[in-house]
C-alpha cells in the first residue's frame, strides 16, 4: 500500500475519531418525511424543505424524501418551496429522541390548480427547482409525472441545457460536449455507476444508446465535490432511472410511434412501456422496455489530398457516398426499492441497452493520385488520360453490422443511526461493441489511361463548397458500364470485439451536527473501481480472384439524391457472393496477419479513492470543501507489429517475402492525485442565489492511446513508418473555477449567468514525428499521442427560462427558454497555438412553447458555431467543422386523462454537416452530409 494511501487512511480515521468524540446534542431527534402532490400519489423531487428557526435546508430526493438529523427537541416550522407553486408551511414537534415523520402534501386546495405535474411546464418547473436546490452548478432535464421526457434519446435531451453542445452522427445527437470541450473529457454515470464505453479506443460514452423512456432525470454537473468521482473536466453526466417509490399508486405508460424519413420514404416503428407499483407497503417495483427501429438515409461527399499545381486547386480523391442505415434500439430497466426498516432503505437497479447498427454504403470514388489536371482554375480542374495522366474510378460497398450493448447493475442502501448516515453500494458495468462478418470495403475498379479505348476525361467544379460536381466526358460509355469494373479487393472483419468491464465498491459515512443556527456534516468514504478493457480484431484481406468477377455480377441501384452515381453494387450482393465463392478469392496472408494483430490490446485500470469532506449550511450560506485522493494502477498489454518487406534483413537473414513479426508487449504504471475542492452557495435574497466553486480534476488518457500498440511498416530500403500507442502519457490535470448568479423573479422562472475558467496541464494530442525512437522501437515517421503544453478554457454562460403566466388568456400558456455560452479554449502544441478540438466558441439553444388545456406545442432550435475537429500535420491540414443550426417542432393533444396524441418534425431546415480545411485560396471540402427531415406520429396511453 502506498505511503499516500496510508496517510489518507490516517486522516480519515482521525476525522472519524473527532466525530465520535464531539458527539451530538444530548436531547436531539430527527425529522423525516416526503413531499408529494396529487393527493400523495406522486413524489415531488427537487423541492426545498427548511426548518425555519434553525436555518437548516434539504432538497427532496427522487422519491420526495428529506431528512434532518441531530435536531434539538422543540417545536419548529417546516417550510417547503417549489418552482411551480406557493410555499407550504406546517409545524413540527421534535422529540428528545427518535424520529418524527412530517410528510408534506404539496398543492392542496386552491393551489392544486396552480401546481404543474404534466407536460412542458412540469419539465421546466422541475428543472428550475432542482437547479436552485443543487449544491453546485448544474443543469437538469427531467420527465414529468406522466413519464414524458422532452426528447428521443439521452444525448438530444441535454442539448437544451446551458453550455451543452451535442455532436451528431448520421444526423442524430450522440456525444455530449460541455463548455466547448472534447466529449472524452466528460464522464457518464447510470444510477451512480460510471458507464464503460463500448467503442474500442475511447472513454466517451455515446448516449444515444440509452432510450429516454427508461430515464427519470439527467443531471449535468459542472462543479465537483470531494465525494464525487473526479474524472471529468467538462461535466459529470448522471443518468437516473425511475424509482418505485416515486409513486404510491400503480402506474403504467404505453407509447406507440411511427417515424418517416423523407430520404427513405419508409416508416420506422417505436414502442415503449414503463411502469411502477408497490408489491407491499415496503417493496416497490419499477421498470420499462423500449423498442425502436429507425430507417434513414444519408447523402455524403468527401474529398482529400488537396493540392495546387499551376494555379489549379484540386483534390486527389473525391468520393460520393450513399448511406442506407437501419438502427435498432432495445432497452430495459428494472428497479427494486425495499424499505427494510424505518432507518434502512435498500435498492437494486439494472439497465440494459442494445444498439444494432446496420449500415450499407455505396461509393463512387475518383482516385486522381497519379494524375495532375490539364486545365482548370482555383475552383475547377479537368483531367485527361491522353496527357499521360492515368486515373482510377472505384465503385465499392460497405456492408457493416455492429452491435453495442451496455449493462449496468447496482445494489446498495442507506442506513440512518441517530446522527450517522451510512451509504453503501456494489456495482457492475459492462459495455461491448462487436462485429462479425462485416464487409468493408468490397471494391471494383476501372483505370483510364492513354489515348486509346481506355481514354477518359473528367472535370470537377468545386465552387459549391459542400457539393462539388463532376462531369465525365470522353469514355463516358465505359464509365457507366458495370462490366468494365473488375473486382480487386475485399476486407472481411471476421471479428471486432471490444469489451469494457468494471466492478465498483463504495462506502460513505456522514456524521451530522445540529447547530444553534445551521448544520455541519462531516463526510468521508472510499471507493474502488476495477476496470478491464480488451480489444480483439481478426480480418480476412482478399486481393484478386480466379476467373471473372465484375460489378455487373452484383449490380444494384443507388438511392443517392445529390447526383447520379450508378452503377453501384447491391446491398447484399457481396455477402451472397462470398458465401458461394470464398475459395476463388486470393487471401493476402501478410495484410491479414498485419491487420489482425495491430489493433489488439488489453488494459487493466484500477482506481482506489478516498475523501474527507465538510458541509456547512447556515440559513443563506452553504459551504462544501474537502480533499479527494485517487490512486491509479495500470497494466497495459499490446502488440509490436512489424511489416518487413521482401529483401530486408531480419536478424542477419534476408527475407524472401513480405513478413509480419508480432511481439507481445506489456507495461505497468501507477500514480496518485490529490484533488481539493471548495463550493459556496449564498442566497443574497429570497430570489437571488450566488455560487462559486473551484476543484481539481484528473482525466485519464484514452484506453487506445495508452495501450502499448506499436504498428510499424518497414520498406525495402529500411524506412520505418508507424502509429504508436504511448503508455507514458500523463493524464489531463485541470484546475477549474466557476462563479454564477441566479435570479428567480417569479414562479417557474429563472435568469442565470456565470463565468468559468480552466487551466489544463498535459492536454493530449496526436502528433507526427520523424526519425526517433519510442520504447526501444526506431522509426523514420510516426504518429504518436503526446502531452501538449498547458491549455486554458474561459468563457461565460447565460440562461433564461420562464412560463409566461402573467400574460392575459390565452397567451398565459406560453413558455420560453434561451441559453447561450461563449467559450474561448486554446492550447499550445509543438509550438503552435490552436483552439482545442471540438470547442465551439458560441452555442445557443432556444425554445418557445405553448401549453393550455389539451394542447401542447413547442418549436426549438439549437446552434453551435464551427470548431476545430482534428489537428493535422500542419495548419493547412487541420480539419474544421462548419456552424450548425437545427429546428425541431413538437405538437401534442390530450384527448383525455388516458390518451395523448403527438407529432414531431426533426431537422426542419435540412441542416447539413460540413467539414473542411482552410486553404490558401479558400475553404476546401473534406466532408459533407445531408439527412433531410424526419416526421413522427404517435399516441401515449397513461394508466
């Protein structure tokens, strides 16, 4: 055991001894209860409960519960406040010992009509209340009492929060960037359990895997306290599923939906059910199931290898890509809540999510690497093979099926013993991404050369940045003839299996001290996270075939709408051909061995943490401070893969053939981080809350970046090129500073703003190096992840939300929200000053809604400015993404208390995705995608 860990355990033991010696009030009891609405049937989370005379406050949990320990005996006033209703007051008499139960029924009598529990107003009111009562700076998205969440998947749901930017994949929100930072700098939890990542090489979790029908709330916490995992610089994203104790009456919700994508003209079904019930007075059960099969299409154009010759700017490769995608999501959750005694609550929560992604991609590729244009300008280029400029046209297919699964299990409980509270849990998380049998790519090609029958001429017009056009002249008949395209390459992924598994064990102990005014809590605890991530890849690489095999043998039809790219392979043609003709294909043993070994790795990462924290609250002031220690141990395994060409020497022997050498590698490392933090909240007035926070955090490098994988290719002349993992990478370490102010001028309203500043040490980037050595391996050119110099992130965010209840009827049903974030994120890497990747300077979301009687309408927009996506070898090769604005429309109609009809239009403006380089003569296209709009119709039944 390390010296640092011994010291921390000694510090924790000293704190425990101090708590035991200090003891509590001799004549003190407890006050506990629940805040509910709808006659006690529905818990009210996020309400603030206060013992007025003592200045002690508590926010209600998801089940509406609150508790005050070590309260001096006497008679007091309990006050409950919530954004959507007037405050409630009631007396409570605390005994000298024992617990008094003081349940608060909110929204009784005339107030019941004012209190909102369903719809947009309910979502807004809950979010405002939880934001106000939170210890730190956070944003919250919640479902209402009818189980309705405002969006379709977890990533898109948080897009409405201040400072949150969602990165799309195929037109769907997938990864979350907070305050302009890389999504890998966030951490995600499900029911308090850190979520492993299905993808092979990253830590970031794609939250579109999780259906919102299974979610009760999503909290985006931007400041940390010592009792929280410190592995985030952006935010801690905490996803909570439903609890059986939220409702005292049985509940059943059923949702049926059909979606229509304009590009596919097909209907995509979706269905979900969620429920909760009490099996006994002490045992509750809640859960849900969700199914969604979405069919959609994407039209894409990509270009690369931009060059300028004789005043002509051109790309050496232009691709027209036709995507047809089918994504199936299946999710299920189940929770048991058991009141074991008046002082102990136990729970068991599980969530399973499966995400199937079947992607067909047909491409028309112009490969001009061996050609230079014979004429053109800064925006046009024309090629003619008769001038000795040979070029190749490729038509290929990707037939890839990928399955991602996520499983999260946690069992734990909370026990109260006088002024002591014990929280404990054991957890298990498993994430997996698997392919077996995917074909990517299967290629057919035709070469145009000379001035004879194989002559070809083609021109490109790049004046439209997103949609460069091509015009095939001489040789057009050959260009359009499928029998002229001969098979030459097929790569089959026999297996791609990434598995990320983590066990967790946590214990927290809190000793509460009731003061004459206010309360002090001493809290300490420990946590162990034992993680193992493995990746195994096996491919079959075929080059050539005996006999004839052309595109005409597997001909299909394109669904591409930008231009005509026929002829193309059929979606399933190559799969069927491979089943019946595998023996005719020529397996490239060298490429198969190389590609099957280069990506494999296994990484063990064990994290042992302990903390000591104090929480002081006195009326308007709350202060939380302390120290967290996290000790990290890594065991890293991978392969050194060397491809040595024929004619080279190995151990003094000249090789007759190209040969792959695979050498296993393993390394160990460990390090310790001390992470202090301090959070302050001050209620300057009844409707004004001021906050400040500072904390130190640590984000460990991506698993794929620290795995000792050394992929080296050696040519006949001995030149060695490769891509390296870097086990010596230091983690990101950051100091984070926040200040904010919140004004709650009236019910269901908030206006807030804040400033943030972060300094990040050892920011990680991929860099290209020449003529060096890493871990004993010499290279002439290599791409290596390295720690850059310091980076800074600074900016401000503003948020305004309000139900416009003061307007005359019928306008009093209007709702409005608007938030804006400005981020300036810069770092220094290898002598260059760059904006940090995935950092948008400006992000904005806005919503105008209307909710009155049975009608609910909402129009929402999200905007993010352009950002640096990837760092190139030079500034001219950096990849940027253009700004993006999306509009969505939702309409709902409540037929009666049981039936609600709804419709939705997504991406009304058909906003595309566009990535580019900043060339000397203007922007140059790298990637363009358009998705069109999607419509949805459905019905929701609530019982």
